[in-house]
């Protein structure tokens, strides 16, 4: 039985059970020097470090626990080339030409990830089988239609499936059609994080683990990054700590750390299912997340386990309640499956921002942060890490997809994070309404 706990050293999850282990790197000690310091060993930090090292920079990456300890090692592994909130028109209206570049980066993000995996030869059970967002009501088909139109206008190969095509794709009569983007798919997220760390090391990045950054301060023309055991003097810093920003240190950039709300997302996996059922349920192995606010999502892993999950308002007796609730949901959607058992239940924090946009900050000269992927950070975090690497490399900001804003702490953020999960009944109510 797996006890979910955001603070354990090794996260107990399906991914931890099926992913080859790696040698943990030493902690930082003493006084060191580097061109760039990246804080956080998830997809965002690893991608930035890798791209910088490949363009000739000396990079140190400091991870408070282990590579993949945060959302990157715990997620559902769905590679999704859209945001969870803002639509392309809204992003462009808000940010103008930079917004247009950001929309293009999002549209290309799944391809970007799968290309990187191929180039770096990372073994992460990658399957570019497409991402499907089925409409959970006839009314939500209007949302799917508008999305397909908006993304197709920007060159994304989005397609609208009708109810019959949807039933064939899912092996379920429960949904009404929806948006298919064939560039999406799924990966084993912990294997991707560990593989990216290996690529980083091969490119010359010095990784330090079990090294919690407590402070970044000015030092001459550059920065001094301080941890309890050592310090690094550097010209540039990238803070890539997302939903775990305030979990490991309360002193590192509180304005930024408290500008998002870490919301618990529960993940679960069934035992491998039979080949006969496999051929009936999602026979082409897409990653699926529907149009609900109280999201229903699932995909197969490489061993034909269904990997799924849910949100809970109150975490009391979580494992038993999740097994009952999600088991019943799956049985309703896929009657041929019966009521499934679950071998793994685990959780992680999703970094939600009040406006549902990811936020990019310049915290000082050559000091950046990128946080708030709102549950859609597998493809996006990898692409944004590479974009921040270009900014640190000195590329003209007028060519980059980074609308930079000032960090704004959420008032009484510790209370807000407790209240956030109480919004779940509201999302469930919204799910029953016909969208305008
Ligand atoms: C349960 C769950 C399911 C999800 N499912 C999906 C999905 O299917 N598809 C999708 O697109 N997105 C999904 N997401 C979101 C996605 O996982 C994240 O957006 C993405 O992994 C963020 O990557 P990151 O590198 O920015 O942050 P993280 O992976 O969280 O990495 C941040 C790292 O910073 C470290 N850190 C924090 N503070 C410090 C410090 N002071 N010093 C040093 N290190 C520090 C942490 O230990 C952590 O390892 C999911 C998230 C969760 C939690």
C-alpha cells in the first residue's frame, strides 16, 4: 500500500516502481562558481539546463530533493499541447505579438517534447498516439468545435470527432465527440525526468541533489545562491520550482512562491488489463482528459495499466474513497471493464494561478522564474525551459514567447490553498451547465 506524502524523499508511485533507478548526485558544499544556476530538477529546470549546456554555458542545477521529486515525477504523463484555461484568442488579446509566439510555442510543444526524447535517446515509454479531449455533454461539443477552429487557424493539426468516431476511439458511449490533437500522447514522466537529467550530465551540467536553495542575493554584477551547506556565485539564475516553491523553503522568493496555489491531484493505476479488453478500450492508446472541470482522465502505460485519478475536496480516508469513486466512474464509462481494482494511489501538487495562465518573471537582471502550469506542464514546461534558456543566452526578448510579468503574492495564500479544494463542488455544478 502506498502512503502519499509530498515530503517523502522518494515518491511512492507507479512510476517509481517501474522506472530504472539512477545514482543520486552529491549535495552542494563549500563555495562554487558557475555561469548559470538552475533551481529545481523538474522538466522546466532540466530543459533549461540542458539547452544552456548545449549552447556552451557552464550550468549548475540545484534540486532540493531528487530529480523528478515534484510534479514532473508524479504526473499522469499526458503530453498535451493546449493550456487548461486560456484559449488562443485570449492569450493573443492579452499579450499581443508575444502572445502569438506563446500560442505557437504551446501548439508545437508536444512535437518539441517527442523530438527532444528522440534526439536525446531517452527511454521513457513515449507514445505519440495523440491527445483527445472528449466533450462530456452535447453542449460542450460547442466548446470542442471552437477549440478545433482556434487551433487549426494557428496551424495545429486539431480535428473534431463526432459521437460515432469518439465511441470508436474510446470504446465508450459516454462522451459526445471532441477534439483530437495527434501531436499529443503520453510518457512515463519519472523516466523522462531521469532521462533528461542524464542528458544534462552528458552535456556537462553539474547536478546537486538534496540541496535546498534558501536565498538568492546580489553579489557584485551577479548573484549568490545560498543553501545550508554551500553557495554558488553565478551570472544568471533560473528559479523553476513551480508548485513546490514554498514547500521546501519559505525564504526563497516568497512573492513568487506565493503567487500560485498548490492543489493536490490524485493519481491511480490499475493492474495490467487483458489484451482482449485492451483492444476494446482506447485501441489506439491516446491520452484522454475530458472537458469537465472535475476532470476525468486516463491513458494506458507501457504495461497496459490504466493510469487515471481524480480530485478530492477533503483528503480524509482518501485511498479507499478514491478507489470506490474512480472505480465506479471507469465501470460506468467502460462497462466491459467491470469494476477495476487499483494497485497504486499517489498524489502531487499542481501549481494553479488565479488567472490560469503560466507566469514568467524577471526577478532581477539575468534572474528568471517560470511557474504556474495549471496541470498542463508536461509538454509546456519542457518547451518553456528551452525558451528561458534562450533569454539567458541573451536572445532578443522581442523574438521570444515569454510575456514577462511581476510576481504578485496571493493575499493570505496559506488560507487560499486550504479553501481552493472547496471549489470542487462549484466545478461539478458548472459541469452540469450548458456553456454559453
Ligand atoms: C499529480 C499530477 C498530475 C499531473 N498530470 C499532468 C499531465 O498528465 N499532463 C500535463 O501536461 N501536466 C500534468 N501535471 C502538471 C505537470 O506535472 C507540471 O506542470 C510540471 O511537471 C511542472 O514541472 P516543473 O519542472 O516546473 O516543476 P516540478 O516538477 O514540480 O519541479 C520543481 C522542483 O523544484 C524543487 N524545489 C522546490 N523548491 C526548491 C528549493 N528551494 N531548492 C531546490 N529545489 C527546490 C522541487 O523539489 C521539485 O523537484 C500534473 C501534475 C501533478 C502534480
